């Protein structure tokens, strides 16, 4: 087992700790756990790339750990009233639709390889910043004024844009349009 895989597994084990801290109102611990998870994600990525320790297992575990943490934090923040439920439902639904599309295409014998799109990377980055801002505000008992509402709006827009982009890519894949064919039009 590679070092990045071990770090990712520790990050997976950190998720219930962060959620427990949130549900217990220990916002400082929740924020610290969220930050540690983020730093560990950067560290395992650096090690994997620079020391040639990439693995098939890591290619599945790493995004799973990231999504599990982010979705869990979003859901708890939504249930506790710190994020609007419409945003939580939108974010979780987008992820569920992507998983369903991948499964459906596999069952239909036309498996699709999901490649992160730029809009999806931007969406994830904004969601991480939003979660970190909310956790920081709760941890340190301060408010950043219009920052949270702005991040919520941008996150909602990027979530819709990302879902639409993946849907278009999936429909093209399922209808037989390759990327080469699409770029020749």
C-alpha cells in the first residue's frame, strides 16, 4: 500500500470525526478536522505525483474521500440551518445523477469515463471554500458579511452549470458522438 493511499484512508476515517464534532457543536474541532483533511489531500496528491506513487486504488479512494467529506459536511450544515437546503439538495442531486449516469451507461454496455471538467473543478473549489467559511464563522463566532451569501449563489450557479455540462457530455457519449466528432462540427 502506498503512502498516499494510507493518507487517504486516514482522511476517510476523519469524516465521521468531523461530522460528530459538528453534531456536538464542537465547531473548532470540526473546522480543524476539515482543514486537516484538506491539507492531507494536498499532501497525498503531491506525494503521488512527485514520488510516482499513483495507484489504481488511490484513483478511486481519493475522490471518494473528498466527496464523502464535502457531501457529509454540506448535508449536516443544511440540516442544522447553516446552509440553505435548496443548495444541499442541488449539490447532492448533482452527484447522485452523475453516479447514476455512470452506472446506467455501464449497465447498457457503453461505459463512460468521467473526466473532471473545469466547471466541475470550479464548483468543487467554491463548495470547499463555502464549507470552510461556514465552519470558520461557527468556530470563531464571527460573520464575513456578504461573503457567505455570495458563495452560496456562486455555488448554486456552478452546481447547475456543472450538472448541465456532465449531462451534455453523457448524452453525447451515449449517442455515439466522440470528442473528435464533436470538435469537427
